[in-house]
């Protein structure tokens, strides 16, 4: 299917999120029309305020993303879809409470895009490197041909599977279900592009909305020093700037070669301890209320067990990643201005 160009109309889910708000920003900046799916009209207010006068933005209320047929009306008349919304994190130990919402919400939107009469030509699905990697004892560089084995682990371990295994299984099964459905039922109707980012850092855009989960995690481990497990502090952290992730979503709509692809978005890797030390080495950063942590400077430094090959993203999407220092400086500046 052909790639899209402004002023095509794009349906965006998860637009009030950390990544989603930046996606809407770049879509409107480039002249696309945006229809944002929100769970209530009240949820739309931060987006209305942020983007007033900056482009054509409309809203559609979808109260329950996992209800069958939830997006059938929302997807009518759009040219492309960007699906960023993730279900609320399950607090139970039942794997189905992780898997069914993740798969159900994704499949409702994929099926809506494939309905007779649909005008959707490009569907961009935000997945994660959680669907790519797996736990290993020796270092490995993962690429788009790799898959997580967490669904198999959940099948064996059931309720006793660790929380993170259930989460990764849900992301993996949602991505595989979307790909299988498109291959079997929507071939020639629209192209599915899957983007797989790791930890996403960088400045949150809308101050009336919470910062992203990954930013909270970073602030705790790197600034407050809440992470005290030596194994965690020494482990690899692959990262990407939130603005690069958002730009990649727009490019996935507009670049012809992106159609049908699975694309890892990873700027580089560090460890949590190295992240602590990097922040400590920066001069002239915006002030934070918290005194910068030292982490665990005496821990044994070990090779990164998990890294990602991001050459495909550079080749297909045609962009270079932001420098790590710029990402961290801009994030600290925004957090400082928010009173962190």
C-alpha cells in the first residue's frame, strides 16, 4: 500500500501518554489531521489546551478499548492508525489479566481497520523490545528476527510466573496476534508497521499530564537512588529519546519502505550505575530538589547481556538518534521546571 502524506487523517490511541503526546505534536506540525481516541471527553482537555491553534485535532470517545467492536466507528474515514495505548497494568497474579486486555485492545483496532469500506492504508503499532529479547547468561545483540520466549514461560509457570514475564508475554502475544491477523485477513488492505522501543527517556511534553513510567523509573534509580540491587544497577539499559520514538511513528506512516516492517528503535545502551555516574558528571544541568545519588560505585562492572541492533531503523526510517547527553539534559530541565 502507498505511504501517507499530509493532510491525511490519522487515528491515534494513547495520545495523552508520554509518547503519544509527542506523536500528536509531530503529526500536527507536519500538517496531518489527527483524531485522538480518549476514554472520556475529560481526558481530552490536556490535549485541547496543548494543541489549540496548532492544527486540525478532533476527538472520539472510546470508553472500553477491549470491548468487542470498540473502534469500529472511531476508525471510519481515517487514512492511518497509530496505536500507542496500553491497558492498565494488572495487579493480580492471573496471566489472563495481563494478556487479554493487551491482545483484545490491539485486535479490536486491527479488525476495525480491516472492515469492509475501511480507508486505512497504514497501521503503526507500538510494541516493545520486551517482545524481542530474553534472559541470557552470555551477551547477545538482538535484532528484528528475535522473539521473546515469555509466552512459553507463562504457559509453563502460570500464576507463579514473575510479573515482568507476564507483562512481556502480553506484549509479545499482542504483537504476534496483530501480525497474524493482518497477514491472513488484511493483506492488500493496509500495511502494518511494528515499532519496538526499549526504555524511553527524554522530556515529557504536557505538564498537566503525569511523566512516563520510564521517566519515573529513571528518576528513582538515577536521581533518588531507590534501586539498591547490585545486579540491577550493573545490568544493561537500552534507551531511546521520546522525541525520536515519536518521529519514528510519523516516518512509519510516510516512508514507503516502512510498510510491513518490524523495526527496533534503540539509540544505545548503558547500565543504571553508569547512568548515575553520567548524570553526576554533567555540569550546568537544571537544578533538582533531590541531591544526586551515587548509586553503587563499587559494584562489579559486567558486560551488557542485552543489546539491540538498530541499523534497520536508520536504513528504513532514515534518521540518526539524538545524543544521550541531549536526552538526559533535556529531561532533567523539564523535570526541574516541574518541581522535581
